[in-house]
């Protein structure tokens, strides 16, 4: 079956996404929620209590997507819950044979889009749950984010004060920071998923997990030392505030360059997947032979 059947691909995506949601691995999201609370929500709430001013409800979410600690944990958590993507079991083999390789590939890409959205939705809920009612909803940064370090200099280097750096709120409005942070982390997770898909098609699923883990670890290390090499890896390209200095309007690294970076790599990997799935005999042809 060489033609792409969009309806069949969407059905395949919906089925696999449902299986992913019901996977026992989802318990990892509970652990992720604890990390988000400890490394983003609690420090900001403590500073808000010291200052006696409310947080914007979105600020812990923005902090979570821009925290050096959580930008190691969040992609690792996604890798943990998605390490078996795409699932290649007996039913998947039958689905590949029935729908065709191209339709199956399209279905997996749609499934991955939904997985990334679902995972980030879990991060959003866990980071805004505690501030949804105690904080305020709006388009303005809170006084806690803008002035805490100025009014309380002895706390200016505490963990919560560093979660929302000047590089972020001096250059972007709160809605812009939330949108850019979400989109960049989303494409980062999608890229990791594409790498898993590519190595699975090659019949090297374990190698794909190792490569993704290495990319995450190396990206975190290079970001922590602010090496110029960090821009060669997806983690730094997904951290919005790293693109700016504290005050100067000229960016350290233009945001559009990061978009090109992600777009080129993702498109190349998708093209390679579409080529290799027609040629690969590592996991599909054996199933076809048993048909």
C-alpha cells in the first residue's frame, strides 16, 4: 500500500495516543509534578509571601519552561514516558501491514504531536494548579517577578528570584514569554520524538533512547557553562531567555535562528524517515513475510 490514507493515519494516531495515555509509564507524570512544584512553584510562592504580593498564575509555568534544572528534568521525563515510541508489537505490525508504511508513518507523526501537547499540558496543570486561585490571571508580570530582587536585596540570589531573569521580562511581555516558551519546548520534545522514530525505523530503538539522553545531558551541561557550542544543541535553542542579554535590545542569538534550527533538523529527519521506511527491512518486512 503506497498511497497515504489520511483517515487511516489519523485513526492509527488516535489509537496509539490512547494507548500512550493509558500506559503505566504515566505514573512518571506524578514525579514530574513534584519536581515542578519544588523547583518552580514553591520558590516563587515563597517570594510572593515575603513580598505580600500575588504572582501571575502563569509565572510558575513560564519559570518551569525556563529553569535550568527543569529543562533537564522535563525532556528526560518526556523521554521516560515515550521511550517505547513508536510501539512495535504484534498489533502494530498488523497495523503497518494493513495501513501501509507511509500511512503508518504519518499516523506516528500525528501521534507524536498529540503526545507532546499532552505532556506539556501536564506540565501546565502541575505548575498553575497552586497559583490558579491564589494568584491573578492577566497579561502583566507580577510585582514579585519585576521588583522582588530590588526590594529585598538580601534575597536577590535565592532560587525563586533567579527563576524569572531580567533577560525574560525586560524583553518580552508575559503572554509572549508564555507563548515562546511553550512553542520552543514543544518543538524540542517533538525533535526528541522524531529521533526515536528514526532509530526505530532503522531497527535501533535502544540507540535512539541513548542518543536522545546524550543530547539532553550535553545540552544541559553546555547551557550551564554558557559555552558557544550550546547553540548546536536543541536545549539552548528552546530556552527563551538565553537569546537575550539583561538590558540590551540586541539579542545574543536571534530567535528566528532557533526556529530555522529546529525546522531544518525536523524536516531532514522526517524526510529521512520517509525514505528509510520504504527501504527498511529491520522490523516491518519480517511482519509482512509472516502475513
